[in-house]
C-alpha cells in the first residue's frame, strides 16, 4: 500500500477530513492533500506522525497504537470525568485541534478512541463461542464470585438486560477463571463469539449495578468499546451515539 493509499485508508476508517487529520498531526492541511494526491512522498517520520495522530502505527500492516489512554481521554472529554493520567493530554489536544470538542456531545471522539484502542488490541482479550445467552453466562460468573461488567451495545443503551446481543462484550476480574466457571470454549472460524476482557484502570471506573443485580460499565466506555468491537457493532453504535447525544441535549 502506498503512502497516499495508507493515509486515505486511515482517514476513511476514522471518518476524518484531510483538514482534521492535519490538525490532529499538527501539520499543514496542504501536506495531507499533496500526500494523498501522490504529489509528495512523505518522510518516514511524517508518515508515522500522521498515522499516530489517528491512532495507528506503522508495521507490516497498519496497526492500532493500542493505547487505553485514548479511551480515558475520550471519557474525560465526553463526560467530564478525570482519570488523572498525564498520557491523556496529547489525545485531548489533537482532538481539540481537529475541532472535535465543545459543549455538545461529539460521537466522533468515541470513534477516534476506538481506533486507537480497539477490543482486539487490548491485553488479555479472548473470544469464546457464544452458544447461549449472555444472561446465562454472567449468572455463572455471579454464582462463582467472578466480578464482571457488561459492555458493548447493551451497556451503551444504558443497561439493556432484556435483549440479546450478537457480539456480547464482558469485562471480568480473571479471564481464565471466567472461562472455567462458565465452560467457555475457543470459537471455530465462522462461529458467533463473545469477547472477554480483563478490567483495566479505565474500564473499571464507573461500573454500576441495576435493580436485577446485573453489572455494567459506564455508558460512554461501552459506546467506545462498541465502535472498536467485532462485526457490525460499529454500525449499530452510530445509532446509539445519536440517541445519547439527543438525551444529553434535552
């Protein structure tokens, strides 16, 4: 893939304009335009700077930088929370330079955070065969004292414990124990999967329980996880983000 194709791909994945990407990388918008047009062959440092600004890094293929601080930064900007992590500052600054900030809810920030830290890049992440309801699986967790919290689309909806999910996402305190007590198995190609993740210092903040004693991550954490999840989760996350925005504006 050429430099021009790489930058166009990164912009498309993140839904950014050339100007936004340029501002995030702190370079001239004309630089991005010329690179994409094939008129400028960027140095490696420039190419890396543009990729890093959008949450990727150079390798054999384009890879996420896998920085959970991007998730913390997004939650700070979208909810006013404070994680007191100095590494969140550069993320907030680049999104602000791109105009992704202000008084209103800006779902693009959640998308940028997801690109910088998708579920597949999280340390300790495992997938399991999804052959029964997530409600049954978390009941096994509760019965065996495995701390957990639901994420993904159901959590982004504000804690929807009634509906199923095509791609459940669950944080747990101990991934190995979770697999053992719920008799989870590694999926074969083509099977529906659920994603099991260990808690980190960001996802752990804001966990809450509903009246039926189901545990959920913070709603914005769940939205970011949905944007960075498998399958068509990101498409469904768009509609949820719109609803969250309307609720916050009301």
